[in-house]
C-alpha cells in the first residue's frame, strides 16, 4: 500500500504532536528547497539517509515501440537518489 501526501502529513503530525497545517507547510518548504537545490545543480546529502543529484542524460537514438522506427530522445535531466546503507540495513532488520 502506498502512502499519499495527506496520509504522510497526518502521520507526521501525529508522531510530532503538532498541527497538520504546520506539517503541510514544512513539507512544502522542504520539497521546494529540495527542487531548488537540484535545479541549481547541487548535490543533496543527508548523512545516513540518502544522496540526491540531478544528472544530464545525453541525447540518444531509441526505437519507438509502436512502430519500430528510430527516434531521437533529447538531452534531459534525471534525478538520481541513492539510499544509504544505514537505511537499507535498518529496513532489513
């Protein structure tokens, strides 16, 4: 089962014993800052949790699956997120 934004905010408010409104504001602020830093080309490191960075994928030739014709996929940015070994170990224990 996936947790949506509203459910996440509700759980966060419950765990922190704070209002849902403040959780929503802080979550929005966190994601706005996260996206802003990635757009600026910064790498985000939360020690013991994750690393995130925007990388440019070069232009390449691909095949259209509907008709098999070659097409060009333009250069674009991708976000690479690597979860730390600590999180993976804690999750598997």
